[in-house]
């Protein structure tokens, strides 16, 4: 398949919504999460990345800013969420290409860590490891240790950045429930 991986443009926004909706079983939650993040201060335009085939969007990855805080300091980090590939083209490597491009861009932009909540069978191949074993904490969501993961992009970032990951307000819908 001739697939182009590129930055999202304003013309893609409707199709990006539809791809997220379709990938997540026709529910809108993740598609709306994308819209909230896009409107927020944590949005980084180069980190909303699409996969295009024959002029159609078939996949989308969003990485955005969050903070790791401890008693003394706040560190800017990146969180990965969501990632979506249309059901009929899953398992063909599209997700892999989106994540590899996303991590490369984050590294070039100088970010030290990317964190996520995700499937422990999928993300380790990209360099993600259980975050709590590196002194990172997550309190906003109750999740098992192996699904809260971190990828180190700059040398020593894991040694320098410790504390609690705080997802920004855009990750929580109006009812206050977590996504
Ligand atoms: C997760 C997702 C983005 C992966 O994209 P993809 O293009 O299908 O992935 P790739 O082709 O690059 O990789 C395929 C591998 O991922 C695995 N995989 C795909 N979806 C997975 C999932 N939900 N959980 C665990 N592993 C998964 C496949 O089993 C395959 O593993 P293998 O290489 O060991 O056989 C895609 O399946 C998707 O959109 N799923 C629905 C939405 C979702 O769950 N998003 C993640 C949560 S934010």
C-alpha cells in the first residue's frame, strides 16, 4: 500500500474524527478527546499525525503535552493518546509507522519522555516500559502497573524526571470521568 505519514491539516479534521470513531467501535469518546486536545494549550500541531492512502485518512496519532510534578519541580512531557487505525486496515503496520514517526518528532522537538496508558503487548516494541518502576506515578486513573508505560527519548530523562504524571483537563469530559 502506498501510505503517506504526514502532519494533520485543517482539511483532515472531519476524516480524523471519523477514523477515531470507527477504530473505537463507533463510539465518539476518543474522537471528542482529539477535538478537546486540539483546542487546548497542550496541542502541538506537528504531533497530530495522519496516515493517508489514496487521498483518504486511514490512521491518526495524537501526542500532546502533559506534566510530571513532584514536590520541587514540574517537567513537561508528552502523552500518547489516542491512536486509531481504520478496522479494515489494522495489523498492516500503519500503527507502527505512526508511532515511529511520532516518537521521532518528539525526540527532535527535545522532549525527554513519552508516557501512555496502553496495551502491554503492543507498546514495548517501540521502547515503552512500565513507568512506575522508574519512579513515575499515576493517580488520576486507576490502572494496573503494566499498562502505564514510558519511553525515554533523551539520555538520562528517566533519571531526571520523577513524580506524578498529570493529564490535562482536556482528558476529562464534562462529567469528570476519565478517558
Ligand atoms: C492499536 C492500533 C492503533 C494498532 O494499529 P495497527 O496498524 O493495527 O498496528 P500494526 O499493524 O502496526 O501492529 C500490529 C500489531 O499490533 C497488535 N495489536 C493491534 N491492536 C492491538 C490491541 N488493541 N492490543 C494489543 N495488540 C494489538 C497486533 O496484534 C499486531 O501484533 P503482532 O505484530 O505481534 O502480530 C489499531 O489496532 C487500532 O486502531 N485499534 C483500535 C483503537 C485502539 O485500541 N487504540 C489504542 C488505544 S489508544
